[in-house]
């Protein structure tokens, strides 16, 4: 189960990283966290394919990709309550290193 949670977090991370790269300058710390998450992602997919059926992993990955894209798009468009955004995209940018750390830690136990 941790494997699926981590795969979902990976898709959210990379979607957020893609949006961040388009809108702001990317620092070396963020590039390092991208590299760490990419290596962890390779480990996760190798582990997932060895443990589960390839089609199951591909189907779940596609579903997670769609959900992550819709979540980040909803934040970009904005969810407003009384004229103020509920969650700003800038707040999500600040969570990129923490999300990378969480992905790496969960991958150790998955």
C-alpha cells in the first residue's frame, strides 16, 4: 500500500515541479530534490513491476497521473472563499523540498 501512496506523491511532485519550472526560476536545491525524486521513482517502478503485474502498475500510474494533474490545475485556477484563494500555488512551491523528503522516506519503507 505504501508503494501506491508513494507513486501518487511522485506524480503530484513532478506535476508541481513542472508548473514551478514554467513560472519561476528553479534553484539548485530544487534541482537536487528533482534528481533525488527521479532516482527514487526509478527504484519504485522497478520494485512495483517485480512485485505486481505490469498492466496493474501502468493502470494505477495513469489514474494517479490524471488525479495529480487535476489537483494542481484546480489550485492554479483557484478555489476562492469570499474573494480570497483557499490555497495559493506559491504555498505549494514552498513544499517541494518537504515533499521530496517525504517521497524518499516512504520509498525506504515501501
